[in-house]
């Protein structure tokens, strides 16, 4: 059936109306015919009854006439008089009851005429009195004549009644048949009505209810998370459109779920890469994490991260594969002109190779005939094509162009991680260079003071002491005073030299140097050091100055009664802490001293933490790797670089030698 759902429902409704109307029309016609048959039969029976009544009245007239003739009793004329009065009315009733039947109407007309003729021409004259008061027309002959008239009338009445009863029987038969027909019509109408209702219900079920029920079940499945649910689209008109719309909506939801899953997987991979980069891991670990996450994300068999070199070649900095047979070795590689990496370098766009046309290039680039498809995406760092992220697949389902575009989106954030990792490495190296240059300047200044100025002052003091006995008494006291002042100056110079770069650190190592700081502290210092005899030079220098600055801060600001210094080696890291029981409340943001310590520790690749609650003392903790980042200074630093001065005590005795 063509047309929309409204048209179809209208056609079905019209058919339903026609069928119901036809059924009721048949029932009404049958009932009308039955009613007509019953009415005709009733009239026919009334005609028989009227005929019998009229015949009885005629017989009453004849009986009254005979009785009066024989007895001259006036009382016998009462039935005659009543019959005379009722006969015309019964004649009218009889004529009206057979008016619809011409044959019977003709018989009734003839019968009524004969009855009237009998009354007018025989019965009335027969009872007329003579002068003596006797009936004038009563004699045996008139009696016999009356009997003949009555016999003739009765014969006519019998003929009419017989015919009428035959007609009544026929009409009753017709009424019975009409009743049967009415019953059959009722049954047929009821069956037609049921059929029409069933047809309407089936049509509604097929066109509306069943499709909607299927969609409700499918919607329940979709609500439960099953996005594979679909409904047939064979529904008529608007229902079919609704079914197709439902399927399209579920398909869109399914695609959205796949996209969300892909985005979630991509974001999770990026989070893991960002976590590796944020932890300050070496660049090699960041590159390995990038390559592994990208390969797993795209379902590839292998993935590599390639860095473009200035000489036009590339360097594989990270490689990952599910199967060791497809792993690509690290190191220098030649860039094929038509390969993935070459095209990415020239175009700066995501590239995909697949199919028979690309088979030779894939084999040439990867050296494996089983590779069926590959994708590459540029890694842009600081506005230039730093390298390319490549993924390859041996599956029959190839990597698609949208995978390459997703890889490009992935590498945008990966490039940020790489840039951050490189920036962090550059910052650490820069700090290390600054610290190394500073330490080198300290050592140079300390050597200059020790080998130059200090030696000249000592020589001058010795010459002055040698001249003292040769001078006079007044001048000898003056020379002695000058010698004492010069000895104090040499002692101050020695302390200054120790603060710049203590010789005990270079000669004895970190533990003796820290013990030397503790001995010169005016606040008691408890040492808990479990350190090897010697450590990396940069580590020893950096940790020494951290301890010296921490002790100075505790002496000046903490107002404590005791200071504790603890140090040990754990998992190739030096863990050291300086703790006091002073007033606490140290804030790294209020000064440059603690910030400088943090920079020095960071230059060694370590971390520093400060816990200082008011009234609960201060604890400074550092963790430094035993092999810190070390970079030679790019250019010498001239001029003295101030450093932390070790704590001193006023009771330290002066000395003339270092």
C-alpha cells in the first residue's frame, strides 16, 4: 500500500466503516423483512378472526330471526339487534385486514355484499309484523330459503377462511424464513464486524504497535549500553522513517562511543607520557614512552621515533614492537626519498603508505616484505620538524589516513613533552654550568689567596718578627703590635679562604669537611653521617655549601639549642638532612638564601624539601644522585663569586700559617 501512515490509516478506517455499515445494513434489512412478514401474518390472522366474528354475527341474526318467528319472544331479538349494529363495523375490519391481498380483498368484497344482501333482502323483511302482530314473512318456505342463504354464506366464509389460513401459513413460513435470514444476517454482521476489528487491529499492530515495540526493546538495549541494537526498517511511511532515524541515531552513538574510547585511550597515553616527562626522566625514557604509547594506541606492530639530523639523515632514538622480529634498531638511518620519513620531512604533514604501489617503498624503508601499511606524523618542536613518529602494520586491516591524522594530533602534545624535557635538560645543564663555573672561580680565588697574598703576608710577618729584636725598646713595642695585627689579618684571610673553598674538602672529602663546620659552630652539632670516603667532586662541593649555609641560617635565625646533621646513601642517592629545635617558621619565598640552595641542589639533579612550622624547629632535607649532571663551563667566569661563609666563633685562635 502506497502513501503515508495517515493515508493508510484513513483507507483502513474507510474499509472498516464500510464493512461495519454493510453488516448493520444487512441486519436492518433482515429485521425489516421479518417485521413486515410478522405484520402481514398478523393482519392475515386478524382477517381470519374478523371473518369468524362476522360469520358468528350473521348466524346470530339468523338464530334470532328463527327464534322470534317461532316464539314471538322479543327478548330473542336482542342478539339480532346487536348483530345488526356490529356487522357493518366487522365488515370494515375484515375489508381493511385483507386490503393488501387483491384476491382475498375481492372475496371479502363479494362476501360483504352477500351479507348485506342477506340482511337487507331477507333477514329484515322476514321479521316484519302484520296487522295482527305476527311475523308476516315467516313460513316453511322462507325458513328453507333462509337456510339456503345461510348455507351459501357459510360456504363463502369457509372458502375465505380456508384461503386465508393457507395465506397465514404461507406468511408464517415467510416470517420464519425472514427470522432465519435476520439471524443469519446478525451472525454474518457480527462476524464481519469482528473481521473488520481484527483487520484494523492487525493493521495497527503491523504498522504501528509492533515497530514501536521493537524500538522500545532496542531502546532498552541501548540504554543498557548495547549500541549494536538495530530495528528493521520495513515499517510503512512515517514509521519506517522513525526506524531509520533510530538506527542512524544508535549508529551515531556507537561512532561517538568509539571516538570517545579512542580519545580516552589517546588522552591516557598522553597522560602517561606527560607523567614520564614531568618526573624529570632522561630524554631516552621519554622517547621510549612516546613510541610505545603511540604504537599501542594505533594497534601497530611496531613504532619508531626518528630525529632528523642536519646532514639529511635520521637517527632512530626510540623503537617499540610487539614482536621482536619487527623491532627497528636504534641509530643512524638513511632517509628514503619516497619513504615515510622522507615525505614527512618534505611536506611536514601526516603521511600514509599502503597498497601495492607502496610495497616497494615499504620494503625499502623497513626491510620487511610483510609490512602492508605504515603511517608517519611530524613531530614539531619550536616551529621546526624535529622528527617523525612512524607506525607500521602487517595486518590485513591497514592503518588508515585518519590514523595518521590522529598521530599528528598525538605528536602535537608529544612535541610539547619533548620540548619540556629538552628545556628541563637544558635548564639543568645550564645550572650545572653556572655552579661549575662558580666552584671553579672559588677554587681559583682560594688558590690565589693561598699561593699569593697569604704567602706574601706570612713572609712579611716573618721579616717583621726577625726585625723586632734589633729595634730599640720604644720601637720594639710598636713592631710587636704591628706583628700581632698582621697575624690577626692572616687569620681572617685564612677563614675567608676556607669559606670560599675549604682545602679540607679537597683533601679529606665531604665527611671531614662537615665535621670541620660542626667544630666551628657556636651551637652544638650532632653528626650522624654514614657516607663513603669520597664522592663525586661536584656532589661534595654542592652538599658542603648546602650544609654550611643551613648551619649559618640555623645559628643566626633559629635560636635553637642543638643542630642535627644526618646523611646516608640509599639507592645511589645521597640523602642528607639538617634539623634544629629552634623557633621554626622558615619561608623559602621571603629570601634568596633558601632559593639559592634549591638552585644548587637542582643543578646536581636533586630535590630539596623544607619543613618548618612555627615553634617546631626547621628540617631541611635534600636528595642528590651520586652521578649528577655535570657540564664544563662554556666560557670562563672572571672575578670573585661570593659564596656562603662558614660559621665562626670569636674564640677561634689566630694563626700565622694556613
